[in-house]
């Protein structure tokens, strides 16, 4: 009996030793444990915060119930959902629920659905024109159309506000370009609220729809379309009965992904909703975090549930694409629709729209950053003091210089760049390792779990994700300041890097590494001398894409950035809230220039551009 037990123990040790001798297995085990701690544990921590009494107003509110800070409570749910009986009238309780939750939820759904429809309509139309017609200026349109997606989402929102605002609407606003120069005072519904938020988000995510739908249109088989053309079927009927069904899965997938992104947007609703008290879930959560954090965490949990449901629905839609597959070959000749006399007018209209969306905002920010008195655009009212001036009285705390001479701005820029580089290195390296482990052990349960956990942060809205780590940081003493920001950024951007790593590793033949293994090359040399050089461009995109995203990020860090270490995006928000429009526009332009320079570096190092999947 004892001998049998020892034999079993030796076999177990031998199997364990053999299992751990493969680097892919060690990588998967380490990342499974790490991702459980970095994704599932924070989520559970946040859920506990929804039923915990917090200090401040919450503690005073439940004192009459015999509860104190740290106790378990259902008060947050009851208060937010309108079921809490505080002795007042039911109408008052329901009114609180309507203001804090129901109305923001309805606003969020309305904005997300409309933005998704605008993105698909605009992006899909441009993708069709580029891939299926002989429209002019394809190269220019294909390159410029992705420009709004490269810029931060709130860039277009700030431009919209600057261009259309006037003294007749909003709170504490001045006349914008439209009112000052042309004397046209736009109505409130055009400047603030549902319509501009939906339109700006739709225009921002239109390039995303353009890339996804355009890629399908460019690569789809044209045999059916050609056969229908030979049978003299009308072009409209071909589009309705053949083209649309083939691209329908991409359209539905785009709709769901844009819906999820719009639902988590924070900066755009702040700029275009707050002046008229038009709140969505993200802005309401931010406002509640400072006073009733328990209710804010409930809203974050609800946003995460929406994200999970959308991902599951998106996977189902994507997997259903096989039912639209009609042929196995691909026609080498695609008959483009001849626009004839309409070609030039349509092309010019499209170019003008792109210039308005992509170029005019930059001109507007530059103009707004040099005017002294808001609303006066004469040359006598312009100065470069907000950029290079000294001894100005516009900033407090002893900082009274233009942004290019401000130590506070340069410190924020340096902090932003350090944060972006740290996040990209952590996310990119982790993505390569996860890709290696998943590709080498694909089909195993552990590989599937790690693959799913690495993608899980994509499900969670940025503001909710930041709220999760804010909750966790209260229980971990060392998780403060830069360490907290770097960890949050690395985990949030891991899905981009892991997708890049998995795709790169799946493209490599196993014989390449096996040849090095036979010659006795250790694993770390195989990775650095063999695998990385072969897939260098793909791996670099896994590093640089998180860096670009981190430089323009606001929603993820707005709850976490300490005032002593401000990054550029939160500094812009602070200046805008204080009414320092010139400094805000100057910093906004600075952020855009930095992001575009980083994006230019991405394209040069990787040799690819995101618009090349469509053509033009």
C-alpha cells in the first residue's frame, strides 16, 4: 500500500514537472491567477461596495436605521430605485429615482441607439462608395475619414460647443463663432442635449463602422452581383437582395459595438449635456461618486451588465455569419458602379463634410486659444499670451504663464507620456505572452479561460472600470497614485494587445520554434531572436495602440487621477470647468498634436494604417 502511494506520488510529481517544463503552461497559469485577481476580484469588490455604508452623507443618511460606516445595507438600492421609505411621500421617492437613474438610463439608451444608427449610416455609406463605386478622391477620403477616430472623442464635442454656443442657452456661456461672426443664434436642442451628443458620438464612431463594413465589402465575393447584373437586375435590387444580406452580420456587430462604446462615453455628454442638465448614466455616476458612492457603484454594475449582454449578443451575431456564405470562390473582377455625372458632386460633398469634421475643429481650437475676450474674433482681440505669455492673471496657484511656458502643463504632459509608455509596455508584453500561451495550448480549457479573461476588460465601460479599481484601492495601501493609474491602464488596454498577440502567434508555423528547440536554444532566446523579429510589426502594434489610446483617455482616469499628478486630459477638464476656455482649447490642441504624432509613429514603425483594410 505504501509502495503504491509512493509510486502514485512519483507519477504525479513527474507529470507536474513535465507540465511545468513547457513555458506555455507556466505562462497560462501565471496569467490565469493574475487576471482573476485583476478582473474578477475588483468586480466582486465593487459589488460589495453597493451594499456597504460609506462615510459622509451615506453614513448620516442611514444613522436613523441604526447603521454606521462599513455595515451591510440595502439603502443604496432602495434609494436609487425609489423603494426606500424615509417617511416622505411616495412621489418624492420616485422623483429621486427618476432623476438619479431612470431618466439617465433612458437618455443613455436613446443616445446610444441614435449614435449607432448614425455611425452605420454614415460609415457604411462611405465604405460602399469607396469599395463599390468609381467615386473620385478615394485616397484622400480613405485617409481622412479615420481621422476623427484617431482624435479623442471629446474633440468634436468641444468644437461643436465652441462653434454653436450663445448667450441665450445654457448656463454661463458666451457667444461662439456662429453667433459672433454670422449673427445666427442656434436653438438649445441643436447645441446641447440629445441631438448633438448623439451626432458627435455617431460621427466619432463612423470610421469604426467604415473599417468593419468596408473590409467586408472589399473582400466579399462579387460573383452573385455579376450574375445578377448579367440577368439585367436593377442595381437597387442587387444591393437590397445580395449586398446587404452579405454585410448584415458586420452591420449588426458594428451596431452593438458602437452602442456599447456610446453607452460608456463620458466626456461628450459632459461637454454637451451638463450645461442643460442632460445626464446619462456615465455622467450621473461621476456626480454621485463624490456624495453617494454606493449608488454610483450600482450604476457602474448596471453598465457592466449591459456590456456583458452586448458582447454575448455580438458573439452570437458574429457566429451567425456563416448562414450568409453563398459561394466559396472570389471573383477577381469587381464591377464598380459608375456614378457618371453625380460622381464629382458626391465626391466634393464628401470631401467638404470630412473637412468640417476633421480639419475645421483644429482651426477652431487654434482660433479660440488666442482670443482675449470671448465672442470677439477681430485681430485686435487676438494674442499668443495663452501660449507663450508671462505674468498672466488667468491662472491661480502661482502659475501665470502660457501653456508652453507653464511648468504645470509640461509636468502633466510628462506624466501623461510616462503613463502611456508604462501602460503600453505592460499591456504589450503581457499581450505577447498571452498570445504565445493561448496559441501553443489552444483547445485546452486553461487557454480558453485566459483568452476570455484577457478580453473581459473590453466589456466594462471605462468609467465603470475606473470605479472598480477606485473601490479596490481603498483596501490595498500600495495601490495609489501612478501605480493605480498604470495598473488600470495596462489591464484596460490588454484586450487590444492580447488580440494582436494571439493573431500573430497563430500565423506562425510551429516548425519555426521546433527547429530552434532541437538545437537547444532556450525559450527566452527563441522569443527574442526568432519569434519577435518575424512578427515584429504585429507585436509593435500591440505596444503602440495602447499608448495612443492612453494619451487621449479621459473616462478611464477621471476618477483616479490625484490632483498632485494631473494628466493632460484631466487638466483640460479642470480648465473647462473653471471657465478658462483659451487655456482649455490650447491644451486640447496640444493633446491632439501629441496623439497624431504618436499615431504617425505607429504607422511608420508598423508599416500599416487602419484604413488600408478598406482601400482607396
